[in-house]
C-alpha cells in the first residue's frame, strides 16, 4: 500500500526590500527638526553640523551628503517649515493674499499673520539666523531672497495690481514700491526690536500706506 504523500508547506513570502526613499525622508525630517530646535534653543553661532546630527540621530556624513553647510541645512529646514505652516492653515502650500474686494482688510489679515509668525519663537530664531548669515554669505542671502522673500513679495504685488485695476488705488501706483512701504517698517521694527510688533501696528501701517495710495480726485 503506497504511503500517503505530504503536501509541502507554502514557502514564506519574500520580505519587501526596505523603502530607501521613506528612510531618507525620515532622516531629512529629523535633520530639519533638529536644526530648527537647536537654532531656537542655542542660537546660530552655537549650532553645529555635529550637534544637528546628534539631535537627529544620524551621522554627520548623511548631512554633508545633502547639504554643504549648516546655513544650507537651516535654509531648507526653514522653507519646509513655511510650507507646513501654510498647509496647516490652507490645506495646501499656496499663500496668495485673498481678494475679498476690501484691500485694507486683506492686507491687514496678512500683515497680522506676519506679526504672529515673527513673534513665534519657532520662526523668530531661524529667521534672524538666516537674515544675519545672509549678510556675510551672499550666496545664501540670494537663495533666501529667491526662495522665500521674493515669492512672498509677489503675493502682495499681485493683490495691489488687482486693486489698481479695480480703481481702489491710484493708477500711477508702483506695486513693488507699495509692498516695500508695507513690509519694510514691519521688518525694521522686528529686526532691531525698537518697539513691540502688534496687530495694532500692522493695521496702522496698512491705513497709512493706503492713504498714500488712494486714487487722486
């Protein structure tokens, strides 16, 4: 009588290879968080690549593979922070100034948000560090302007252009100059700490600038 044959056990499914891109993204996020935390806690001068690597739990070679300097790490970390902040507010990374038909209200809304951001320690430390380092490192300063400041200026420019077309400001208004009249005093007060940054100050800036931009009769 033939012996019963046994059914071979199913071979275990091969394990999926680790997702290198996911691992890289986790490391990148840890590096960004570490850089921002260290700058806020200790200041830019005391922040080092070694310190960032230790805080993030990665080797410093990992950081140098992606960035040439701590300034470059901090810039990318700060840009990422900005995107995440906007996504939390809007659900996307866009930051266009809304056009409700009320130019003063729209500008006050965005300037108040800027005041809140500049008063937030999470943003204050990295922003000051980048502004200071950008003075002595022209390449970093140019990248900071190109990647962050100029796009933000253009949001204002487009809103003021729309107001000019609607007849809400004088047709001879230079939108870029108008933007500088709005944000220049705000950043001057912030960077030199001359007086507190408040919503009332932001509102007053808008009121004063728009009086100067009002259509001539």
